[in-house]
């Protein structure tokens, strides 16, 4: 499926683009974590990326990850798996067992359930709050005006760690140019700044995908979620309707 070395070459090219964007913004390239979005990709393709040095991988669906994660062997560095798709509460226990990072917290009950499960199984997941910047019904996330209540509740968690914020620009922005995403990335960074001033430690900003990750880095992203630029196009109808996950690559 993947010509020998193609994914390794793509990884090198994406890393070069990350470095360029970071330097343009006066940042260190090492401050940006590249998450390879491996949803719908076979374990063999993921393994090639890992062998080339990719250390962070993202999945949208708990069920798919449950089968894939055991099939992927660690590479030169330890692997960290990120859940970037919407999480249903009935799959929270398995998600906590599989993923050290969960990028899609959007309610107090979900955060509290994850915290309770983490205590039961001895895990300490890092949680990012997904913010619905444009209020799109098809995407998850909490409205900016409700963010304070969720952050306050998560500040009291005992086992899970509040690590930062995540957002996906509206489809209208993504469908134009990469620059169309910039105001939305800036808005998320401004929310981060606002709540930091109010005493919340929010070091991580998860934003930016294949078409706009360089803009996201220029606006302060610490984690970029890149799939297509690494693994190539995904099969049509890769994500059944009604499951966790939207277009988060």
C-alpha cells in the first residue's frame, strides 16, 4: 500500500515545514509536537512512520484504536497515543486505558468520569478542552462562554490533568485557504491567554491539521494533528456516521 520510504519522506518534509513555521514565529521547533493522525490507516503504514521516528499518534475512534494500538510496536522513542475524536461516556474507561492524551473534553460529566476511571486504574491522562469557536452543530466542543465553568470543575480533578485547549476551525475557513484558519487559531490562543491570567495552567494548544498546521504554529500551537500529509489520502467513507470523530486530521 505504501511504497518503501514514502511515509518516512513525508515525515521528514512535514518536520521541515514545522521547523520553518516555528522559526518564522520566533519559536523553537522542538516546542511543537507532531501528532500523526493514523485513523483508518493500517498498522503497517503506522509502523513505517514509527520506524522513521514518529513518536505521537492520534486516533479518532476508541474501537479502531483498541485493535490497532497493540499491533504497532514502539520505535526509536516511546510512543504516545492521543484520542482526538469525540468521546462517548460509555467508552471512557477503554479510552483512559489506551490514551495518555485526550483532546476532546467538552463537558463536566465527561471530565469527572475520566478522572474517576483514572483513579480506579492508576492512570493520569492529560486532558484538553475542545472549544467550539464557531458553534458548529456537527462538531463537538464547549462554547467559549461556558469554558470557565468547565475549567473550574477540571481544576478540582484528582487523577486526570487539565493540559490545555483544542479547536478545529469551521469548515468554511478550512475550505478557503490556510490563512482563513488564522483568526480562529488566534481566538483559541487568546482564550488560553485569558484563562492563564485567571490562574489556570493551560500549556497545550492543539490546533492545525494538514492544510493549515503552519498557520497554527505561527499562532501558538503546541500540538498539530497531521494525517494526510504523512499517510496520504484516506479511503472514502472512512468514518461511519454517528461515531466518535469528525474531520480531525
